[in-house]
């Protein structure tokens, strides 16, 4: 088994908290971190090991994107500046009905993976149709992923009804259960689009199989009203009643919280996934991360899809999250830089039930890492590297990425992905979707003649 020494200028291990280390080495052996040692000790101890010098870099745990619809990268910019219900019902769902299939999901997922890796993301938590295709694309690329098993109460190209979604999802989960890069999670779309019987079945199997439940929750004010109209109770009360309000729930968005909700979430150990840029762009409100943090709720970050963000840049997302929390609360101390970094790393690992494997640079953990260059105009001078990471650094400064000890990005270049091919495929879908949109507009115009 090969041993490699990573020798960065600075090391931010995330755990122990608040540490920034100099003159350190991270020893990789196979897919794991064997040791974190002073540089001189590591070189003396591992004289035959390979060495990777990172003289102008900070070394970090790989970032974890806790909410994606990766294949929707092919719909980046397709329908912008619209509210959520119009965006979904009149634009996204119709175009998905026309085009989504295995090829669309494969090509869109590869595009998303390339973008995420280039920005230091080593793990993504996905929710989309044809999850078996997403799984295969992730393994092919060498990135880690939690593959959502989608459930929704309308038929799509992938499944016909709620039970069909669940049954097909279980088969996907079982077929990939021995793949070390992958986990699976039940992914009911939202409380308003999945019925009680299906939610109870998901809750039961989540407990029996110890699988996470990845779900859009309290994303908009419309959802709050709809829950009362459909079920006669608030969303979180309903999720409690069907058995989903627990530590396995990954509740995405959460922009419509009240004081009672905060207490309920904290008491049930629910994980909240904050997607500030998507929420802002769709005008859905603001997740009160300061209050959630004060209540002890575990918070992680997701980008959402490139169709509603419009990128998959977690460093940019963390900057938005920190600044938005300060501005919304009128308190500059809310969501400090290190807390934002924790949301990208150890908090996300905790939400996935993997904090003993991921999220920090510690001996025995998986070697999912990224290095960021610090020798640019806008990162000079540097008094606090963590502050720079959240408020200053661009994702284009990510220079190296490792997943399970395997280097995937070196000096900003891809070692295993054919980026030209990925871009060509994306342009092919752009042409097809553009032609469809033009034909639809022409038909509508002719009908009004």
C-alpha cells in the first residue's frame, strides 16, 4: 500500500476546532489518513513515502454538498426570475417530462460532478430521477455520493406511483450497497407532493435500514398554507405524526420557521440543510440559521440545483450563508467564518451519520481532502486563513482534490474526467432543449393568430 506525505503551508483540520497548523504533514496510506504529524517527524519516519509539496496552500477536508439535483445542471439558466410554483409547474416539470431519461441524467450528472470537484467538493447528496444512473456516474468519476431514492405522487419516466418509486428505490439501494463510494437515502420530494401512507412506509424503512430521509421541507409560504388545507395541521406536526421527525431527517430549505418549530427540530435532532442562494433567487424566504444554531440544531449547506442557483460552488454558498445570517439578524457575530466552514465539512458528515469517517483531517478517517492556493492578489495579505476561505477565496483557487486518497484534481486540472466531452454533451442538450422551446413558442404564436 503506497504511503504519501502531503506537505501544505497551512493545515485546517476542522477538528480539533479552531486550529490552524503550520509545518505539518498529513500521511495518506491507501484510502485513509494514517497520521497528522509535524513535517520534520513525518519526513524522518516515512523516508520512502511519496511527497506532495503544497508550499502556497491550505489543506482542508473535502467539502460536502448536502443538497443537489445534479442532473439539472443541464437546465442551468433555463427559467430564471420566477417564483417557485411558476418555476416548477410551468417550466421545470414540463421540460423534465419532455427530456429526462437515463442519457439526460448521465450527462447532467457528469457536468455537475466536474463542477463540484473543481470547487473542492468530494461528496454530494443528490435527489433526482433515475438514481441508478447518478450512482454509476459518481462511481465512474470517483466522487463520493449519497444517492436519493425519489418518491413523488405523480408519474414520471422513472416510476408510476408512490409505491413504485419506493420499490424501485429499494432495488437501487440494494444493488449499490457494497460500493464504498456510495450511500443511499429515501428522498420523498416534499410534504405537499407525497401522501401520508407513503411517508409512513418511508419512516418505517428508514428506521429498519438506518437510511437518511432527504426532503424539501418548509421551502415556501405556500407550503405552510397547503399543509393546513390538505391535512389540517402544520408541516412539522404532520412529519412527526408519520414518524419522520428524527435524527435521520435531512430537512432542506426550512425558510418558514416559527418558535415552536425551532424547539421541535432541536428536540428531535433533525438536521437542517441550508440553501441560501437558491432560496434567495426563488424568493422563498430566509432560513434563520442563527436561531437554529442557538437551539443546537445541526446545520449543513447545499447548493440546490444549477437550475435554481445557478452554480454548485460551495465556497460561494458559505459566503452567502454567513453574510445573509449577519444581515438578517443585524448581528455581525452570527455565523462566524469557522462555523460556516463546519457547515461544509463536519456538520455535513454528522448529518449523514459519517462524522467518524469524514468531515475533518484526523488519523483513521477517509482521505477526502482539498487544497486551496493562497498566493493571489485578493488573498494577500492574510491574517486569518479561515476568514479568507469564507469571505475571500474563489473556488478557482482549489488546486488539488483527493477522494479516498485518490487524486482527482492536480494543479487545477482533471486527472480522470474528459472535460471537453462533458461540455460537448451539455451543448448537445442545450441545442435539443432550445429547439423544443422554440417549437413550443411557435405553436403558441400560431394558436393566437
